[in-house]
């Protein structure tokens, strides 16, 4: 187990802040974490940060939450693992819970479009800045740069994200093996990921145990980010169990997207609709619990991979393909975020403040939100 390098209070303060102001989905969360733990606090190097991000991409569950848990484990061991994850999740959970209460009470979502209008272009600037900084550590040579470009083109062609990650990782590992002539894996071997399949959920009324088991299954088998939740949830919650209507599910996913913190807090909203505060609690625990387990089982493996030239090559390939996917998601989100002269201005101003003045992203987000709210009342 790693020796504590940060206090639990330091981890708690950092991830409580990020869980409260980290709008924009997984790519934005990664960018903000990088700005904090690499840029401001100097807890990790860009290469160490990328290794943890790559590891989070190949286990089931919410990527950005697992990255937060990885950082906590590296900085303060098992206690840090729990504190960082919980502190990143809880603020988002409470915000979503408030939205769910308003939704059930009034039958519709509060209007937040004007807030997101101002915040989104700032998030794009934060993500692009992080991509540039991380690429300098990930693209160690022309070969890895070419693999990253192949990953980006593959994403635009619609290739599955997991296939991109593993294929490029394997190609990079084979290239190292061909150069060294033999494969040197860590003595401990590679840890297999076991996908938990849970039962006990049936059609009819949703019980607390049924809600918990369903979201435990989702958190255990769903790869990627919260962006793929909609289709996965619809098949079971709407069609199979009949627990929600299509509109309720769409509203739940929308709340997960527009609130800060992990997109998987969609589960909190759904749980509240199905079973009030107890339902929201068990749904949230169920969907995030596997992330803690998977990181606990795999976190020790990352430094050992770096000791093997071939396994290290796989991780290098994984890192450049992860950045390629992050760039693709940023492009798609940017099309919806930068839509007129004001959003262009907010994007450009944020980029200048980040690059030349190193302003903390939290202040940029708060400032953009204030501007958006102010314009709405003019």
C-alpha cells in the first residue's frame, strides 16, 4: 500500500470542491483534476496522471469518479481511496437530489439552460488546455503520435471506444515486444476484471433491494462514461421492468448531464422517483460501489506495469488512445457549446486566462455562470 503523501482533509477539500463545480461530464472532470493535482498542487506528474486515467478507462464504471478514487489511493492509501471518491460523489448527489425533489413536487425541471449556456464554452477551454498539457507527456515519439491519430480517426468513424483502447494498447505492446524480443510481464501477473452479474430484480413495483441490485449491476458492467447510460437504462427500466416512462428517463439523464460531478448521479434522480430519499440512497450506493471495488483491486497494478517494458508499452498505447477519445468527445460537445459570438468570446477569454494567467478553473466557471445569469435578467 502506498505511504500517505496527502492528508485526508486535503483530499476531502479538493474533491468536495470538484464535486460541486465540475460541470461538463467526464472529459471536463479529467481536465479539472489535472489542473489541480498536476498543475496547482504538484501531487502527480503528467505521466503519472495519465497512467491512472488509462487504468480507469479499462475497468467498468464511471471514468472520472474512478480517476478520483485512484488519486486518493495513490496519495493516502485505502483511507484516501474512500475519502476522495465519497467527497467527489456526495456534492453531486445532493444537488441531483434537490432537482429530483423539485421534479416530483412540481412535475418538471427548473430552467437551467441559461446557466449552462455560459458555463459550457469555459469548460471547452479547460478541456482543450488539459488535452494539450497531457499530450506532451503521452506522445513520447512519432509512433505513439501516429497511434493517437489512428484512435481519433477511428472514433470519428464510429468504432467502439473499448475496441480503440485495447487495440491501440495491444499494438503498442507488440511493438515493444518486437523491439525487445520477449515479453516481461510483472511477476504478479495481470489482474482479470470480473464483471458482476446480479439477479433478484423483476418487473412490478420497485423495492429498495431491487433498486440497489439493479444499479449495482449497472455500475459493475457498464464501461465508458455516463454518456452511454441512456440506452442501457431504457432497455431495463422502461421496457423490461416498467419502472419509468420514457420521459422520466430522459429527464433523469438530463439532470445527470446538467449538474456538476459524476454523470452517474442520474441513478440518484431515478432512485428518488422510485423510492424517495431511501431509493435515491441505495441507487447511488449501488451504482458507485463497484468503482471503489475495481480501483481497490487494480490500483496496486499500475506501478508494477511500468516495471515491465511490454506492459508499459501497452499503457503508453492506452494513454494516447484515451486522449484521442477525450479529444473526440470534446469536439462533439464543442459543437453544442460554442454557438454564437458570446460563447466564442467566453471560450477565447477563458483560454487566455488559463494559458497565460493560470487562473483556477473554479473561478472561470463561477464567473461564466454569473455572466449568464446576469444576461438572463437583462
